C-alpha cells in the first residue's frame, strides 16, 4: 500500500510517499522557520500564505523523488487536526483536490498519531501495544497505543507543553525561535546540578511545565535587572535536567500502572539529548524495550503522516470530501474516525 502524505499543521509544508506504513520512498519538508524567527514565534496568517505558495512544488517533488505517479498511489493521507486552522485548511483542501482528480481515498490523520507512527518508520519490529511519551511543541501526553488506530490518553499537561517551555526558556536566554534544540546544545556545556528550580507536584500521570518555565524566566530577569552575572549554560542544563526528570518519573509511573513492556517516544522534544539519555536509563532500570524515533523524524514531517495513513486506511478510516480541519481534537477522540 502506497500513500502520499501531506502535513501543514504549523510551520512546515511537507509531503512524502510511504509504503506499507514502514518504508519511506520520499520525504520533502519545506520549513518556514527563518520567516517566523523574525517575529519570535509562528505568525499564523503568514504560515497559511506560505503553505499556499509551497504546497504544489513540495507535493510534486515528493512524487518525483518517490518515482510514483498519482495513479500508483492507494490514497492521500492528510493532517486534519490539531494545529493552526488556516495552515491545516491548506493541506486538507489540497489533499481533497488530489483525491478528487485521481479518484483516491482521502485518509484523515491526527497529527499526534503521525508523530507516534514515526517510530514505525524507524523500528521495523515495533508493534502495538506500547506506551508512548508524546512530547511536541503543542502537546505533552502519555498515551497507550492499544493498536495502530486505537489509543488511550492516560496523562497530559495541564498547562504548557514541554516544547513550549523549552521555547520560552530559550527565548529569555536570547536564543532564536524555536529554541529547544539550541537550548539543548547550550546545556551540554553547563552544570545540570548548579542549582534547583521549583518542581511541580501534579497528581496522577498529568504534567505541568508553566511553573518551571516561569522560574527560569524570573531567574534570568532578576539577574539582568540587578546586574548580577549568570551562566546561561548552567541555566539551560538545569532546565533540561529537570524537564527530563519530570518526564521520566511520570513515564516510569505510567509503565508500572499500565504494565506495558515497550516504550516509544514521539514529537519534536524527543530529539532532546538529556531526555534520550534519561529514557535509556529508565529502560535499563525497568527492563522495558525503548524505541526512540530517528532524529530526522522527530520534528514535523509528512512521512509520519503517510505512515499512520496506511494503518488508518487499512482500518477503513476514509473521510468524505466534506472533511473539515479542527484546531483541537484529542488523539483518542471518536472524531478521528470516519466511515462506518
Ligand atoms: O513536534 P514538533 O516539531 O511540533 C509540533 O508538532 O508541535 O515540536 C517542535 C518543538 C519545539 O518546541 C522545539 O523547540 C522542540 O520541539 N525541540 C526541542 C529539541 N528539538 C526540537 N526541544 C528540546 N530539545 C531539542 N533538541
């Protein structure tokens, strides 16, 4: 089964062709980051306009790179939720056009289900059921992947996502948007135990990152205002360590409560070197099998959307031409499922 995948939920215009949910035939990503970095974050209207400009050449290149014509496809998978509504609509409407012109099924894919599927592209042996820690720019969740298209959210952030906290902590250290990867690099030369920031105490498997984010921002602002020297490397390292500790502790509790013996990670923050090392240690401690997505598949891309699309199509999830984009939708919501 070969699917074209289309992803436009935020600031990347992406298209890819994937076979059987496991093999990438092409993967094209056009990032808008240099434009949004000028404003310190994503400007939704600019994002929508740039998606409109780039979607056709990006899809054409994905098809050309894969050596597939539209006739050789079995369907078109598109991110329809969640994300910025204008950008999402560009991808959804483009996908509808390709489907209508080529009589192909339109396969609706939830963006976070796509992030989870990046693991199937990296690890051939990985099959559900497993526990997945989803850590992206807009979401932080612990998810039971019961089957390829059945999910149960067991914990989630009650305020900021981990990625958002990384971006804000980086901004106060004058790192350009998106600051997560730059903060990670800076942290490598700092002392992760230089001091301790207040740690949130959240009940159950839920997370909170806004207090930690505010603590970093206040620490830097206070130092700047009082003219005291501070070490950005140490601040970055302490922040990375504490976010990692929180994520690993909740993941450990979730493994114990659910009984899963396989653990996967998904989303942009899964590229973080502290988190990857922390989860390796956790896996050794608990004896679970750990699956980390390839670094080039951690961020937004369309290969992960096409991969999940293969499983959604196999399960009969085909959307009508009236498919709408949704800014918000939980990944285990009934609204992810179309058809009978
Ligand atoms: O998954 P993603 O590409 O976008 C969403 O679907 O939301 O995640 C982007 C987020 C940004 O907040 C970015 O700063 C963060 O992932 N990120 C990182 C790293 N690389 C990307 N955060 C921490 N360490 C990294 N190495």
